[in-house]
C-alpha cells in the first residue's frame, strides 16, 4: 500500500489532482491506516491511470464519472466514440497546422480555388491591383461570415464580370477611383450600372445577403472609404435605384 504522494508520483499527477478526483466522485477515497494516512493499492493506481488518460483526451470530468459507472459494453462503446472525436480533432489540428505553415510561407489563401482563379483573371482583364486587392479582401469577408451564401453570390459575380459588356461597367467603376466627385462621367456610369442591374435582376429582386446581415453595408462602406468618387457613385446609384 502506498501514500497519496507516492501514488501521485507513480501516475504522474499532483496530489491536488487526486483530491479533486475524490471530490468529484471519480476516484473513491480509501480508508485510513492506524496512523491516519490514506493508503492506496494497485486497483487505485489502475483507476487513476484510466481517469488521467480520459482527462488528457479532453473528456470532461462529469463524463468520466458517468463512464466509471457504466457497464463494460457501454464503456467500450464510449471509448470508441471518444476515439472518433480525437481523430476528428487531430485532423482539424493538422489542417490548422498546414494553414499556419502556408501563412508563414506567404501562401495562405482563405478563398476557394474558383475565387482565387477569378481574382487572377481580373488582372488579365485590366483591373488595377488596387481593385483586385479590394475584391480579395471583400470576398474573404463574405466567405468567412456567410459560407452558405457566399458561393452563390460569387458565381453570380463571376458570371457578370466574365461577360465583356458587363465587365466594362466594373472596369469603369475601378478607373473612376481618381475622378473628381462632381465629374459628370460618374452620373453616366451610375445610370448605366442601374440599367444593367435592373435588366439582370428586375426592380424587386436585387441580389443580397440575408436582411439581418451587416455585411453588405460594411462592404459598401469599405469601398466608399477608398475614394470620394466611389462614395459619390454609390449615392447616385442608390438614388436611381429608389426612383
């Protein structure tokens, strides 16, 4: 028979941890000897090793307590489930490790491959690096906050920009960045954008995220902050859409 300190050293935990397991009902407290010390045997060591293994696997103490009271078959089934959970966690950790390593190498792209290819095409179509960088940041935001809707929105945008005539509207929007806010070309561009938007979606079916989302306003606010001309253009477009 051994003392609590000897048991703690043997299993690799602290005496405080053993007392916590006693308090939580995970490990029964043994009786005391004539000197008033609790003495632990081999069975206690085995139980403590089991508890430690489960705790280090991330199993909550309350669940460990329930497992100790379970029948053998239920205990084995629970261990299989815990093993599956660990496998999933390991897979996620490895994926996170890969992303961290790619980030360290400057290779991380939090966008789907289709979106990355789309951004690469923007450059070949004549969009400025400023516009490509802005689009990348905005799509990262959309995919991160609205994963269920992002791909549908992206495919719609990809289809629009892939059409040469419609793409010209975006090119003109991009190149309007440095115009004076009072430049009459902004009025004409706003008119053309509204006409194309209504031709594609109608007056009452404009594409959008869910109505409770703050993302559309955040995206447009980010664009507007880049240029007084873009801010003026947004105002003109909104005015015409509400007419």
